[in-house]
């Protein structure tokens, strides 16, 4: 199994990186792993003209695109800031998950092909907001986006989203042991997830459809 681990925190040495260290250790040595930190990449995070023209990938985005295409399982981790992922990770999504690579709209109906089908994913989100409050007060917007409008939209399935919080006011110290056990279970079960046949994808993407 080939696993891509994507660290979406803009700073190094934070809780997100520690959780990914635990996940990597739980995969064992038999798994082929590539780990990429968004903060180490050099790219324009702004999709300047939407899908109107092709905005060529920088070398680091070519690396990310190739790693996504090659992986069987994707692990993304980030802190929730203002209800969403950090800006640099959002920019990476805008630039990489393009028509022709990640999805393709149908010409004669409102539906689309999920071109990254056959790959599974774990999304790990650290929050200052208690999980129950995030769900009942806000409706889990970050979870719903990643499940329905980001990775799920492109075909990742099974897609597991796990929240870790609250991290402030001693939350990490109180819950870290339990979080470690949860991470270990996720990592140990990743190779057993039932994925459909993996679709081959074309690099780089050069379709131009209207944005979703």
C-alpha cells in the first residue's frame, strides 16, 4: 500500500505534526510512505483565473499531484482556523484538485466523474472547539466540506474524518493518550479499507470546466 501523508500546518513542531508522526509509526515499515509538508512547498496558492485558463503547476505541485495519483491512501492533517483549513492548504487544494485530474463534469447533465476514485483517506483535524459544539452549534461545516465538497467530491472513499479537540486549556495533556490510541487504530486499519479499483489519472490536468 502506498500512503501519502500531507501536513497542512503552516508551522513545524506542532500537534498536527506529532499526530502524523504517530500515524506514520502505526503504519509499520511494510507500507510505502511519502510525507509532504505544505509549508515546505513553493507555489502560488491563488488560482488566478479560476478554470478559465490553465495555470501550470510549479515543480512542487507536480510532486504533490504525482503523489496523489500514485497513492492508495491519503492522510491529511491540519488545524481548524475560522471554521476551515489554513490558507496555504486551501491554496494547495485550489491549485491541485483541478478538472481533468481530480474530477470531470458531464456535458449533458449536472453530474461529474470522480477521477480520484479508488483511493481512501483519513483527515485529521485539530480544533479549539469541542466536537459537540462544532456539531450542534455550527453543523460541522469543516467536516461536511471535506466529505462532500473536497475529497469526497473527487472520489476518495472510504473517507474518515477525525477531530481532536479542544486542544486549548490543557486539552492536549488531558486527551493525548486517548488520541494516540485513536491514531494507532486508524493507521492499523488503513490497509484493510475496502477501496474500489483505482482509476489512472492524467498529469498535469488541463481540462477547463466551470468551477463547481
